[in-house]
């Protein structure tokens, strides 16, 4: 899998060389390329923004640098196997299932906007050429697309076959997290007693049936408490 990042702050992606994604890069599972959008400007000030047509607050990212960057990084041929991701406040909420779908992609290009956003013709042009995803991390405001690109990268790459050392943990995680759409149960490890707080006895009982039952009850309790929206979904198993 090749991952490209287009941004006016390409240093945001240096962190990928440190994290687990860096190990995947070393193992050849993923290739990471970060690009400075200003490399495709031609004026002295390396301008990437301009005032919004129709008026309004803030600045909009000009289409020209994006188009020239696309030509050089992706090419001028249409190819639906190339996935181009535009993080945006107006995007579709990014989900685990979207991460799973993207984990089989061979090429993902992240377009990280700043200011008020990117001239919409850039997205329209990309849609005419590749498979475009306009996505949002959630209902809160970030200053640009870079943090979202990093979060999406981690969610996707950890699902790439061969990435996680222990695939069982993924299976368990996807199973329990996805199990009936419930939230994960609380986790404990040694020491059994810590600052007057003890691991729940059932987890030390060695009785697998009771442990499974306790974990499900905890998942149901937490889901009802924190995510009542999940309790009505058909997959939740709780109503
Ligand atoms: C009326 C007028 C004054 N309003 C002004 C604020 N507008 C919303 C607005 C707010 C911030 C930004 C900054 N920004 C630039 C590119 C970019 C990409 C992603 C995100 C982003 N934010 N939150 C997420 N979950 C995101 C994701 N994924 C934010 C981005 C861009 C746009 C709405 C219009």
C-alpha cells in the first residue's frame, strides 16, 4: 500500500516514521510519501490561498497547486483503484467499516486542506479521475486535515494483513468491539491489587463462562450508559 500526503505542513507526517506505521513501512507493507503543496506554486510567496468567491470570512485554497500536484503524484490517467481522501468538517463520518474497506486499497492519497477549505473544483476534478472520499473525524472543529489524515492512516494500516503481529488480537478486537455493536468491556492486568483497587474476582476465577458473561454484561452496561444510540441498532443484540 502506497500512502501519499499533500499538505502545506508535510512535517506533520514525520511521526509516521516513528509509530507502528513506520515499522510497516520498514517491512515494506506500506510506502509513505509526504509532499509540500507549496512545491507546486510558482510565485515568490508560494501562495496557496485566495479570498472566497461570493465573499465570506477566511481564505480558500486555490485549485492550481492541487491540480499540478495531482498530475505529478498520481498522474493524468483516470484510475478508480486510487483512493483520494479529503478530510473536511462537512465530510461523511469516518467509521471502522470505512477503515476496513480502505485497508485493501493499493493507493491512498490524503489531501489535507487548511484555511476554510479547498476550492470545490479540486474535489470535483478528483471525483472525475479517482475514487474520492470526503470524510470527517467527528463533530468538532480542527484547523486542517492533517490530524484527520493521521488518525485515518492508523485506523486503516493496522487492518492491513500482516501489519499487526498478533492477528488474533484484531479478530478478538473486531469481534468484541464489533460484537453486537457493543463497546469494549473494562480491561485489567497485574498487579491484582493496586492502590487499594482490586481486579474483579471473576477475572481471576479461571471460569471462562463466568468471565465471558461478566464481560458481556459490562459491555451492555457501558453501551447503555455512553452510547444509547448503539443499543437500538439491529446488530447490538440489546434493545
Ligand atoms: C461560515 C464560516 C465562517 N464558517 C467557518 C468555519 N467553517 C467550518 C470549518 C472549520 C474548520 C476548518 C479548517 N479546516 C480546513 C481544512 C480542514 C479539514 C478538516 C477539518 C476538520 N474539522 N473537524 C473535523 N472532524 C475535520 C475533519 N476531518 C477542518 C479543516 C474549515 C472549515 C464553516 C463555515
